[in-house]
């Protein structure tokens, strides 16, 4: 089966309907048992009539392709940013609220005021507020919408780099490879070495 190729169809329809700036939103790390959750935000406007060749949902790209695509989509975007919520915040507030916190931080750092947000998935971690942008939830938006695919790339590359750096501090858990997800080497290391401040202790850690 060929890899899904995104387009600007949804973005163009929103821009043609009066939106000036459309922002794609995607999260990375939601299902991990260690490390932060990261939300990427990528803005486009009517000047964006094409997108980088080879752009795709970050999960469908090899690490090398993601890293090569990262600076390309940053240059292509009108504006871009990432936001983060720590493991401690995930434990304290729950994953959905933590996603909302990370997304709000990304939007605050974006440097552009969106009229519409295209949010991947069907979990409403961002809600419309009076005077704020319209929120469009779309399942598989990271595969269908170029700005959301771009957001997935910058979020994935940044989070992977953080988990690789944390691996150097805590090598037992294999985070350079599993990026904080519940791989067998990770859960076995938790049983042997316990948890760190980067583990989501409110979750089932396989103990």
C-alpha cells in the first residue's frame, strides 16, 4: 500500500472561507510511559500553495527522513513552535489536560495569531474560546493535511532528541531506542532499577 500523501485541500478551503492563518496541531508522546508529551504547531496562510516534497506524517518517515524534513518544513511554514508538558504535569493533571497545556504553550510561542486550528485525532484537548480560533478536529489529519504533517515532524524530531539526551543520563531504560514507550527493555529496567523523575508514575509501568 502506498504511503498516504498529505495535501493543502483542507487548509485552502478554510483560507478561502475567510481564515487568514491556519495552524496544524499534532502531538507526540501521548502513549509513552516516560518523558514529556510534545505538541507541534505549524502555521500557513494563503501564500502556501504547495508543500515540501516527501512531507508525510512523522510516523511514516524513517528517522533519517524526519530529520532531513525538519528544517525544510520550518523554513516552509509561516510560523512554527512546540509546546511541552512534563511527566509530573501528566501525573498531576491527566494526559488530556496535559496535552491542552502543551498545545497552549505551543500556540503562545508561535508568534502568529491563528483563525483556525486543525487538530489531529478526536480527543478534544483544545476547546474553542470566545474570541479565539475555531478548532477543527480531524482524524488522520497528520496524514491528510500538510500543516498537520509538518507539525508532527517538528514535534517528533524535538521529542526524540530530548529522549536521546535523557538516555545518556539514564541508559538502563533504552530511551535512545524506545523514546520512553513501553518496550520490553524499558519495563524490565523499571523492575530492576525503579523509576526516575521522568516516568509517569500514575500510569501502568509494567511493574
